C-alpha cells in the first residue's frame, strides 16, 4: 500500500508541475512542462544522486580515511544482504545522514562530521542501518526524484512572477493564475513531498532496527539528532530545502507535530515505535525477525540515554565486537582508534 501511495504522490507532483506550466503558458506551457518533467525524471534516474551529494559537499571516503564508519557500513550491508554502498562524509557540524542512489547496486550513504563526533558507535550503527533500510526498500530513487521535481516546481513558480502575467503569455487566468503558480503550487509541492517522506520513514526505522539488531540504538540516536538539529544549522539544507526529506531527521526547523506539515514523522512517535518494537522482541522472540541475527555485544550496554557520546564501556569481554565496539586490550579497556576519523580529522 505504501508503494501504491508513493506512486500516486509522485504522479501528483508531475501533474502539479504540468499545472504550473498551464498557468504560465496555457496548453503549450503544459506540454512543455510535461516534456521537462519526463526529462527531469530521466536525469534524476541517472544523475540525481551525484547532484544531491555535490550540493551537500559530500566527499567519498574509503576504509583508510574513515575506518570506523566504513566498517560499520560494511558490516550492516552484509547483515542486510546488500552490496557495499559508497560511503561519503559531509563537513557539516549538524549530526545527520542520508542515502541516495537509483538502486542497491548504485547506492551511497552519507554521514555528517557532526554525526560521528556527537554520537556513540551504537547510535551511528542505528542511523546507518536506517539509511541502508531505505536502500533495501528502494526508497532512495523515489526520494531523490521527489527532491528534483519539488525543487523544479519552486523554480518554475519563480519564473511565473516574471512571465506569467504579461499580455503576450498564454496564461488563461492572468494574474490570478500567476499568483496561484507562485504561492499555491510550491506549497502543494511541499505537502506532497512531505507525505512521500513520511510514508517511508516508519518502514525504514523498523527495517533498520532489524538490520542492526537493536531498536534502541536508533531510538537513542533519533532523540539526540532531533535536539541537535534545533541548535545547529545545516547551511546546505537551508540553501536547498527540497532535499530536507532525504535526511534521517529534518535538518531545517523544529516542527514537532506529526501531521501533513512536517517533513518527517514526529521524532517522539518514531522513538516510541522503536521502544515498543524492542519490548516486543524481548517479550517474545528475543531478537529481530526475518532471518536477521541478534547484534554482537555492543561493549557499552548503557550508552543510550547517558547523553555522553563515547561513554565508558561496561562490557567485561576483552574482545573486538565488530563495528559496534572498539577492540579491547587484556584488561578490558577500549583501545583508542588509530589514524584520522576522516578527511577532517
């Protein structure tokens, strides 16, 4: 049902784009808008991921440049049965992340420097599992195309101000149509864009929890991401608000109501759903369904909710625990990471 609803919403965006063309140039404007919409969808299929990454100034990294992040993504991708995506870092203080790409074979995940600096390893794993869930559900292409069309609608609405109301245009409604194109159409596009995002976030939260094996990791991260997003601006997202729905939490503003006017479901509702899922697993099966294994020992079982990224671990086992815990020496103490965390240190 979600995919059917998403297809309808994408069709609504395309129809809205054609409607603006009609308001600006009559039937010929509508035909031109249809041709442009088809061309944009074709371009988005092949190139929108590169465009989104470029607009956010993302830099591709490998295992040498960002060993911890790369290791987390590699382990999670293997658990999800996905090809290894390209990994990007964004020199942005606001903690956030997104995924893009036309299919799992051409996917990319991007994390901000703020995410790595402020979140624990478990929380980073929960966030990246959520993004890989979008890849597995093939949401990334839909969300990227949505961002492209919504941005184009806003741009076309600006053109309406200059070309929509003159006598030589084919605008059948004159200045009334121009005002509708300038005000109503971008607002409607925003609503459709938000609705598309909200249909996919809950599903990605649940599947991400199954991939990483612990819903509370993502639940902890969401609460801290939401708080940080209210305090730390994201300049790239502010300059291109059509991309906001691609991030795991809204990078623009602090709208908290779970309604049609928010780019994402309310964070507290997402956290509550994940906490309920954790309780369900512990009360019945004891782990994630669908063939996913339980996560390896985290090495820091009390880190979520402590509010201290990198809190001292309390695990007794002196062993490496994969991407969810640093290697330990013979005394059980965490071994400090070696090398630079990424291109920005």
